[in-house]
């Protein structure tokens, strides 16, 4: 594969990681946030700024960045999650803008709006990002089908009913918000390692909105659909480069194409591309068993 193709693979993987974090919060618990990109920013800047100025290994500063993302999410969640869902969404936008402003204020270390570009090159990065993506999706999938995930779904379905069954709704919300923010932080680190430059406008509220769009496009209750949507729609604009139709480059109409696809999904697949369906290995296992039985019969003959 060429360097460009490997770059597209990493781009798709980063999109899957970030949307998996949003899935944890929005699809499982019904919490709508437009501030997840802020946690990508916090983790990315801490990871690479500390590695640069303190000369610490990136794996260590990455752990510190993830811990910082989780800590900030915990502190923010304590007052924010006492608000109604619509007010919580508005607060998340303000938080995202605040983080961007802080990055610019700390321009002596972050290089402000110009962007921090002193990020070292990592060999075999595509395999690292692929491995992290598989791990994150596997963890979120297991979380969905765990007892914790069932409690989150109960919270999303009916908060009052969840309380009546003895679920500590507030504590559950805090835990989910922290988990989603740490996953966003992982996406931020991978984003910085791929691009080797990070800037405040790389993590504005529009990126958080894009995560929500990709989630709803794939299916709010389907991790598989969200992953497919995140990977395909993120790479689509890159694939349209150089493609012409009636003498016009489709790359210039990527926003219109996005809008048309979303309108089609809203009208004809109201629950998203895959609705509540998930990819399963059951059909493959059945086929393998069937082939195995046929093979044994042939041997017996």
C-alpha cells in the first residue's frame, strides 16, 4: 500500500475510535454532547507538549493525557450532568470553545493558532492505530452487552423507571461521560500522530457535530453501523478528489453529497443505516459447522 492509502486507513480508524466514544455516551445512555472534540484536544496537547518540553516518552505522556481527560471530564460532569439534556448539550459547546481559548492563551507552549507541529514520527503507526481501533470497538461492544451497558440503556429508555429499579442515575451518567471522554482522548492522540500537527481549530465544535452525524447515519443503536458509517463517510471526501462529473470536481460538492445522503437516511431509514442490527459471527459459525458435517459424511462414505 502507498503512503497515501495508509494515511486513509488511519483516518478511517481515528473516525471509528471517536464515534465509538460518542456511541458509548449517546447510543447507550442517551446523552447528547457537542464537546467531545475538546477531550481530543486536551489529551493530544498534553501528550505532545509534555513529550516535547520534558523529553518524556510518548507512551508515558499519552497515559498522563488520558488521565487528564478523564479527570477533566469527571470535574465537568459533576455540575453539568445535573442539568436537563438540552442544557447539557449547550454547556458542552461552551466547554469546547473554552478549551480552544485556553490552548491559544497558552501559546508560549502550544504555538497558539499556528499549530503545534513538534510531533515525532512513529514507525509502524498504521498497525498501532489499527490495533487500538480493534481494541476500542471490542471494549465498547462488550460494554454494550454487559450489566453496565444494560443499565445505561435503561437510563436512556426511561430515567424515572431506571431510578425505580435502584440504579444510581447520576453516578452512572458520570461514569459513562468519563469513559466516553477517555476514548475521545485516544482518538486525539492518534489524530496528532497521523497528522503530526495539531491546532485549536482541528478540535472545534464542528468535529463533535460530525461525530454525532456519523453516529446517527450508521444507526444510533448499532455499533457496527456507526463504525461502518464513521469509516466510509470520513474517507469519502478523499476518494472524491480528482473525480469529475460533467466537468466539475465532486470534491467541491462534498458538503452537498453529505446532506443528500443524510436526507435519504432520515426519510427512508429513520433508525440509521443498520438500525439496531450488529455484525455477528453466527452465520459464519453455522456455515463452518455445516461444511464440517458434510466433510464427515464424505469421509464416512
